C-alpha cells in the first residue's frame, strides 16, 4: 500500500496520531505475545535486566541504564528503535518531526495554513527517530535545546519570531527517542536545564515564550554514582527519571563465554588472504577449544573480584573479547610461520594478552611499568588453576612428575609445530594417556576430527601449565616459550 503524501490523503487513510511511548508500549505488547526478542545479541539479562526494561516501557517511563563499563548499556538503548513503527508521517521539511495532524512548530503551522489539505507529507523510519549525544563538559544548552540563529535573523526575521530559532538535538528528536550517554559527565547546570523536558515536556530558548510540547522518550546511561571522578547526576534530575535499571556483568562463566563467542572476531578463514588470482594464499583455520575460552572468561571473572583492580571502574566484557581475538591472532601467526593449518590456540599463546588487557583494567596499587602484566599473569595462573582442578585430579600425574624428577625437561612454545608435541607425547605415555582421555570430551570432537595433532599440543600445554600452577613443576618462560622442569 502506497503511503499518503498529502495531508488530505493522510486523513483519508484513517491514520491516527500516537505518542511515542504508547507506540513503544503497543509494539512491546505485540512482541511479548508473539515471543519475539526485544534486543538482538544481548545475553545473560533474560531474568534480571530485561523484565525491568519491559516494565519501564509498559509504564511509559523514561529510563536510566546504570552500570559499569562494558555491560551493553548503549547497545540496548540503540536497539529500543525496534519498538518503533516502521514509518510515521511528518510535515515535509519539518526539523522537529511535526505530526501533520498535530503540528508543533511555527513552520509546520504556517505551512498547513498556507497549503491546507495539500500540505506535503514525508515518512521517516525508526533510525531517523533516534538521536544520541555523548555527555562531555563542553555540551551546551544550545546543543540540546536550541539557540537563536543570527543568520535567520539577518535574513529579515524578527528576534521574537520562533522562525529565528535553531533547534537542538532534543527538539529534533520529537516523536522519537533521545539518548544521553554518560549522564554524570554532563555539567550540573545543563542537567538542570533538562528538568522541564523530562517533567513538563517543553523547552524554552533564550527566555522567549516558545513552548514546544515535545513527544519524547528520554533514555540515559551512566556509571554508578560512587564511580565518579568527573561528576554526578543531580538529584532532582534523577527524581524525574521514571525507572533506573541496573545492569551487570555475566553471572556465570557459561554466559560470559557465549557473549565472547557472539562478539569476538574468530572466523579468520572467512576473510581469506590476498594473493594473485593464479596463486591465491590459503587462510589459516583457527579452532578454539572450550577450555581455552573458559580460561579467558575465568580470568575476567577473577579480575572482577581482585583487590589489585579498581572494582568501581569495573572490568569490561571487552577485555574477554579483545583477549580472545589476540589469542586467536597469535595462533594464526604461528600457523602462518609454521605453515600449519588448521591450528589450535595453546597456553603459550596467552603470553601476549597484555596488549589487549591494558586499558581494560585500572589498578588500585602502583601503575609502574609492567604492573598490569604482573596482575594479568597472576590472574591467568589462578584461572588455569581453577580450570585444571575442575577437569583433572593432580594425583593422576604423579608418574609424570616423577619423570621430571629424573632431571628431564620439556620445552613448549608458540614456535613449536604440533608434530613436535605429538612426538614428545609418544615418549611420555603417562602424559599421552591423560591427553587422549581428555580428548574424548564431546565438546572437543569436532576440533579433534579436523585437527587432532594441534589439539593434542593444546591439551598437553594445559596439563603442564596446570601442574606448574599447582606447584608440581617449575617453569622458566620468555616471550611465548616455556621450559618445564622439576
């Protein structure tokens, strides 16, 4: 059905105006009845955060998402557009999305008075009805509400005329959603300037009696108030926000792994490599076993309880995602250097995670050079210890420890091909039997089918490192290479 493009055609179509919060409420009810998700790619909030969001929308509240960094606040706010209609009509050329049946601005009122039923109509979609602003100290009332446009005044309009106004982001979000990210960073006087928008739904520009009865859904994101070296949310503003919704980090290791899987760039083979048409280069396939993913997630979980890390700052899920990507990249680099594909990440590939961890954590103690690396190494050791104890009984490796007590050493590292590990395992039946038993796990069967040798190397390093963190073996390490001894 073609959309009406004049006011008379719009009236004839039976279109009825609806406020944006009624529209969101109606579409949410439809999605709930149909069992459709509200957000795409948001995991772990099904029983905690999502019910709060649904209640807020059903109550037609403005919302504040309150949580530490890396908790998908902005992603959820941007996906609120899924609750908007596919298209709504506006008066053609309107800067504030004027409803043709209920014009708001002087421009729209004058245009309808001039053209009557032949007033031209445009249609806009959900993406055009969402505006977002990052709160910074230099944000002004003019940015958000509006200001007198001296160029329009110079063209002959009176300063007292509404037509001299240049509207800010909030009026331009009329009949849509306006999002203010990192609300505490907004200066107190600007927050005060938003009181009327939230409660009375009007704006005033430069003291002129300009009243715009805005139709808005206002949403905000913020870190908790106790983490605020920069500012705070003024109490009267918070009082005017209908629902304050607390977000959180993944509540279980399994959810954390699923979030990392969904967001990390892991399928490097899909991109291929550049090369001439006559001789294309083959991509390196990197297959990541579950226990390596769990080690990365357990590291992040331990970081969120570590006294060495500022917990008011938080440990973003971006840490797990970036570490996953760097671990895969090191395995990919090893595969390229050794001409080994497919390949499987190993413990030795974790030696280079400092680059993807810096900036994701804030230390409570000294931040001297190397402090982050030391904290990360300790967290990785604890994570490997927890996963090793969950998968193995250290007593079963008594024979392996005795082998090392005979003065033997075993070298590992990201410069050794998988074939070197396979050869060494053939000389160590006690280690090989434990590796082969672990390879029987259902979650490893697909990787084992495609790359049994590289998987053997990965599991062997996992066991050796587990014995090291259990103080059964000593290890000297340098730049991705390690030598185990007793």
